[in-house]
């Protein structure tokens, strides 16, 4: 659980630490945080951290995953247009449907 908490904290504002957490453990990109309400991509998107979002996407973060309130990373990123653009472009390249479009 400590590693998950560290990953969540890294997704908020520490891209170098996040990258280290994800090395050799790409499944961590989709782990729920200690509260069980969000995944690292949700936190990074909600905080507008483009670099962390990019790292998580490359590690296999699921764009379709929803948080405890039913929102995707795209929906949580709405105030951060650069992150919304990144997530949308990634979804388009991967052929992901309904990645939080409303």
C-alpha cells in the first residue's frame, strides 16, 4: 500500500519519481489510490500535470477508467486544456471510444 500511496503522490507533481515507480511495474499505472477512489491518471489529469499524464499513458493507464464519482481522466482534466488535448489525442490514436467525452 505504501508504494501505491507513493505512486499517487508522484502522479500529482513529481514526474521523475513517478517514472521510477512505473519502471518494471506498468500495472501500477492503473492501481487505485489508498482511498480506493482514483487512479494515478485521474490525479495527474485533475491537477493538470501534463508530464505525469504522459508518463502514465505510456505505462498503460486506462483512459476509460472512472473514479468513485464516475468521471474519467478527460472529465477531471477539463480546467486544464493542454491535458485534455493530450488525453483526447492519445484516445484518438488508440481508437479509444468514450474516453470522457460528454
